C-alpha cells in the first residue's frame, strides 16, 4: 500500500508541477479570502478544540487514519493526533456535532475541502516531508501554542528551508508540496486548525483533475468510515 501511495504521489505531483509555479507561502487575501472567518473567530475555535482535547486518547493518531503516514505519525515515539471535522468534502458528523461553531464557519467557506485539529504531543518533531497534491492549499491557524519562559513560541514550522514561529491566532497559507517539518519544543500539547482549500486560478483541465482526485479520496474516506 505504501509503495502504491508513493507512486501515485509522484504521478500527481508531476502533473501539477508542470502547470503551477507559485512560491511556498501565499497571500491569504488573494488565495483564501475566507480566512477572515477563521482568524477573527480563533478564540471560539480554540474553545471547541480544547473541548475535543479533553478526551485526547479517543482522538486517532495519523497512522490510524492513514497507514502510509506511520513514519511521520510515530516518529520519536510521540503522538500526532487528528480530530477530523471534514475530509475531502466528506463531513465527520460526530465530530462536527461536538464543534458546532467551527462547523458553521466551514459551511460558509465553500472552498474548504478538509478541516482538522492537528494535535502534537510535547517534544514531538514531524520530519521533513511533502504533500502530493497542488490542487489544494493548506491554511494553518494556531490555537494552543505553549510559550517558553521568555515569552517566545515553543513551536516552529519549517517550509522550504524557512522556519516560521507559530503563535495563537497566527495564520499561514502555504503549498504543502514544498518540503516542510514541524517542532513542538515544549512539554505540553500543541494544537492548530488545518484547512485544505481549493487552489484558485487553475486552468480548466487542472480544475477537472482536482475535482476527480477529491471525489476519489472522498469515496475512500467514506469507505473507511471516517466521514459518517
């Protein structure tokens, strides 16, 4: 399965790379104007995330949702958990019921295809990796970011060799097909909201391919039982 996943990622990457040449970090207002819905309400989103984290053991680790991600998910014997709200257009009804406010925002942002609270254990490092699919962009909103004794952030996100300090209420839109990694240097748990949004401005052929890929993944998500 892992071999098939790797081959599929390479084929998809080549298709998009030939047509898209945007940089790693993208302008929020141009590429995801609905970001304002989320950043202006980050405190309320954070409250719902904290509620979901109360029963942290019930939140699946990444490799429990997708086995191919086991090397990243289990690296350093520290967990990386995902509280799914939406996966490639498929709604996770049970989790959405626990987060009604965040879900109401997702309904207003039609370009959002996936939404999750990404939760890292203290001292977790996610090694360098790449996403396979340039048809979507990744939005990152800090929710629970522990601080060091000097007040600086304990969490970092490296994208294409540039390190970005994370903070609560801080946002970033980026292309996750560039190499990236993350660090939680604190002893406490870190949580962010991650959204995958349709990349605007693609040619008609790429838009059709993007829709087809999302539809195929949605079928897989429903089959796995993660969307009900």
